[in-house]
């Protein structure tokens, strides 16, 4: 199909189930290639912690199959369905790797990129190629498969992916510290990550975001909540949570959320239920150094009303801002540029995404390599033209 | 051994040597150059010692700015460049040519910034792997990837090869532990990828650069993740009467939801040699030995080892022994980590580095034994069982050219077998020149063309680390177009 496109010089938008279509710059072309019919798990060896699937396989199907063997994807991919005004659980496994947006467990387990072992893909020259394989350790040739993660279908269309899976933890417990201001919350979270107790994730919901939790009791507290999750063997939980509470005692006594409540709050973060879709707001995703995060949010909040979620102990900020003509772009970019990191406009009206930079603007030397890479894979600009950067 | 053909040196460049030395001396100072033949001879090979070429000149820059000036000079004068760290590559990754400028970053070994709160360290790339952990040890932090050569090897080399180690089952390999890089391109441009945040912006250049075997640029600085050490760790040893039983035991442990920090496998010849060397108490009657290490608090360790013991008991082990104290733990690991050295005491060896799916282990070990017997050679096998990385050590006499050539042939047959079994040519050592000509076994011409185009984006003239990774006939067109 891409060969036909290449022959006719007809560019196309590349989608799985289209759950991430609202992210990135809008694509003018009316032609869409979907991987939705490339479906099915092609290899699953639970004792080797490896699975392969065709790229259009729904994530929900993959997670169900893994769960049947007591396993899961360690990186807990974000589900932007609800925040984009669509249903939850709609994305494909190809989209998961093409977008590389891992969820809360990223901080301990690595991202989508860290779990990809191999891929087959078709580039803009209509060449089917493979990279990597099905084994955990592989340095044979350049790491092209991993290099395709986060490229949003602009370099190649993934046809099959092979990835590492992990056992589900036996038990989960979340410590929730109420009422911490953002800077103290980040201090507490980084302190937790600096203990040897294998914290699986650490997130902070300021008051406004905490009020939107699905768990009514927690939402009704009317305070910020700083959440620290332990996932391990059942017999380890009591000992570890005790030591952790001792290490963090200056931040007060936490609430203990058991398995069900814990599942509910982390699912709210993973699905961004605390940042529901609204035409009146836009959504940014900011990746930074944890201790810089409160300053970034404070700097932006001087100019506009915001709601924030701090994940990855502060290293990832989801920031809801009013739906202005530039989605607050100038202020967001300035606040991030001064403190390090990068920002992506995740949700805004198409005309906004058309006029402002959606992905972090590049330095000239990186832009030169980016253009070179695009030309190497897709010289005719067939695949998702302009999705990440204008003219690319 | 001299199977692999090397690029012919450019006679014109060799003839201009004096002029080139003078040019480099002007831009970086004579004290940063190694010019005399004895000095240069120290850089003629790496840990794949069968191949040796004395380089044109060696440069030892101290700053990114100096690397930039040197590379710009080489670029402008069409000179080939071989980047080098400590020269511990097992695949000829740092092998120079008579017409190449070696740029060795070992003088750039400072720690620039330690941030325990955000758990990152910014270091110069010439620092040794173990020195990073050493600098943060007082705070009980460490840098996770632990290749066996960690005392000597540089982070620069680890980045080039995407090095692993015995403990990567839990902590990942180099690419999973690096957040940012500063790299000098061949035209002298300094470029930065990533930073101190967890996910890079734009295309994932970190993934492409790490493991590119020094062919994209010279990395001068890196920001790596440092992690808090576990409260404690303890290994246990389980001896089995067959490789099948040991393989099934590994599958049983992982199937039960336990991911130890390390699961190391040794076959009988490896057990015998290592025990004679280290007196670690390895079971000499076993056909296969697993060393399994877990981490946690004392009570957690006890619980995990008890569970593993229960699982291992199902596979009729010949012996099960849990390390009783720190001293015994150190001995158990000393034996394993010294395996290559111990085997080197009884014979020369040729170390392979394929990876295979765990389920194929008994088949692959059986075939390896057949292959080596077919060439009249002995073999010992060390295996990172948790991640499938297999190190067969083919024993031979390096002074016997016929035996050396047989060892290289047996090695090639073994790597082909690994690919056939669903694995790959190299799990952590890299391709270099050693496995270069086998790349077509694993990759189609299109797969290789896709990789070579990326090389051309970074290094349009193909000057960096030439003649490695791609078979010469496969890269000929791309090199000539350069």
C-alpha cells in the first residue's frame, strides 16, 4: 500500500485506532492508512518474559492476555482516550510504541522505549525492514527499533513489535500524604525514590486535581494528595511501608490505600481522569528534572489558571491551561526553557496545533540531524507529513 | 586468527603523516599527541588481540572543545578517525588502521555533577564504569550496568557498545540508564541529546547513538541514572545433572513471578576450571550450575531464597547451597567474574557472545558441543541465563595457526546457530570487525541499508570508525558515495 503511495507521491496519515489523532500538528491529507487490520499476538513466552504482536492489536487485548498469565507491561502506557474526549482502552500496541508515553511506573521500570526488543516496519520508501529481535540483550547493529519509538509514525509504520513483559506484583499499597504544597511534595517524592524500598511510582495531585479523583472519599478531603506506591510480594509490604513511613515521617502520617483504592487512584492518573476533556482547556505534557517541576508550574500559573498533576516524582507534569489562541505556548515554553526539559501540547483545537509548535522546538544542530533522519527513512514525506514539525 | 579482511590503508594519508602530526599539534598542542612508534604501538589493538595495526597518530584530548577541533581538522582533511576509550573491546571495536587518527577520551574522566535528589550523575565519557559507582558509593548509590571489564572499561566504550553485565536482568543495560549525551559530530559540531529528564524530546537520538559503535560521533559527556543500593544481596548455588533441568529451573523461577537480580549459568568445564581457580565451593559433580542472586532486607532475602529453593527442588538438583555469609558470597561471585581469566590460565580462548531464547538452551548447548568436537576443540559455556546471553569460550592454542583458524570457524558456526535458534549475533560485546561479516546472517540487505543510511546522516563521509559493523562489500556503495 505504501508502495502505491510512494509511486503516486501521495502522503498519508498513519493511525492505529486513531486514539492519539488529536496529538501533534493536524495533517492536511485526507488519505489515512490504518494498521487496525494488522491484529493478533504472534508470540508469547511467559517464562522468557517476551511477547510479539502485530501493530494494530488493541492494547486492551494484549493486557488481557498478559493478565491471564499473571503478567503485565511494566511501563503502564498512558491512555489519553478520556482526556481527548474519546473512550478509554482504544489504543493499539503500535501506537503505544510510536508515541512512547509511559505512565506512572516509568520512574522505576523504564519507558516504552526501554521495553521494545524488536520491530518490523515499513518506511516511506515502501521497504519492509526489521531491527532488534526477541531476546533481552541484543547489540547486533544499530538500535533502529528503539530509535523509532516516539517518532509518531513519521519515519516508518510499525507492522509488528516485540517487547519485554514482567510479572504482576503480588501486592500493592499506596501511601497518601495529604496537604503538602507542591515543593514539599516533590521533596517527599524524591526522598522516597532515594530509599532502597523499590518504590514503583510517585505522583502528586494538587488540591484542584485531587478533587477530581474517582474515589469520592479521597476527592472530598479537599487537600492535595502525594501518592507513593509500593508493589511487591505480599509478605514484603508491611515491612517496606513501615520503613518508608519512618523515612518520610517529617511529612506527616499518610493514609494507607489498599489494593482497590490504590488501583483506582493510579488508574485515574494513567487515564488522566483528573484532567477530563473540555473544549475550554488545553493540555500540556512537560518532562523535566523533578526538583524543577514546582517552579515551572508556579511560573506558568502566574499568567493563567492551571491544574497540574506531577508524576514521576515531579519529572513529568500534566498541565491543564485555558484554551487560549496559543494554548499558553509562549509562557509554557519560556518557563521550561529556563529550567530545562521539554513540553508537548497534547490537546488543543486543530487551528491552535496548526499555528503553535506542538513538540519542543529544536536547536539547529538537532534539527539538521532530524531532517537527515526523516530523509533517510521517508525522503518523499509520505508518512504523517508535518505531524511533529512543520515541513517534516 | 586473521579471517576478517581489513580496509587497505590510504597510502597518500600515510605519506602525509608528518604534515598531519604538525597540523594536529598546532590545534591541540604536542603534549596531547602520541607520535613515537612505541607510544602508538600501545594503541595498535584492543581485547581482540589477534588483529593489530599501528595507528597514524593518537590524540588524547582533555575537553569537548579539543575533541571538536580535532574532528573538524580530520573532517576537513579527509582523515579517518577511530574513537577509543580503554581499549577493552572484545570485537575489535577500537582497532585502528595505519591511516587512522585515534581519538582516545581516557583523559576526560571527571565527574562534573552529582545530584542525589534527582538521582543523576553528569560525567565525562572517559571515566571508567566502576569509578562512577565508586564516586557515589559513600551515599549508598551505584551506576547499574556492570560489564565484567568494569574496572578498566570507560563509559565511552559502554555507550558505543550498549554494554550490559551480570545484573542487567533487573537493572537494564546502558541504554536504559542514560538520560543525556553530549557528542561531537565529525565536522566538529557539538550536539546534545536528552538531559536530566526521563524521556527525550523529538526523535530518540539517545537510542540511535547508544550502541552505534563509535560510528556516529565522539561522546564526551553523559548524564546517567544513579540508583540507591538495595539493603542487601545474597547468592545461592544450585547444581543440576543436565542443562535441561537448569533451563527448566530458570523458567520455573521466572514463571513464579520472581525476577532475581542475576541468574548465571556455568557448564561442567567452566565449573571445573573456575573452582580450581577460585575455590568458591562450586559443585564439581554437577553438569550445570546456576548462581542465583536476590536483593532486599535480610528477611526478604530469606523468603525469596526459600521460594527459589522450593522451585529448584522440583528439578532434581544435585546440590543446593545458599551463601552463609558475605565472605562466601564474595567467593561465589569472584569465581564467576574471574571465569574468563581462569580459563585463560589453561588455554587461549575465543569468547563468543550470542543471545538465544532460554527455551533453546539445551538444543544450543548440544549443538555447540557437536560443532567444537567437529573441529577437535574443547569449549566451556558461561550463560547469563536470565536474559539469554551465551558466552561459549572456545579453547585453542594461539601459537598454532591451524587451530586458531578452526576456533574462528567454530565461533562463526556457533553464532549462526544462535541466530537460527531465534537469537542474535551479539548480546553485549558489539559487532566491530569480529562479527561484521556475519551481519548478513541476521539481517536482510534492506535491514542493513536502513542502518547504513542512519550512519550517513551522522557521518556523510564515513570517516568514523571505518570498516566495522557492516561487511565491506555491503557498505562499499555507501562508502564510495561518501
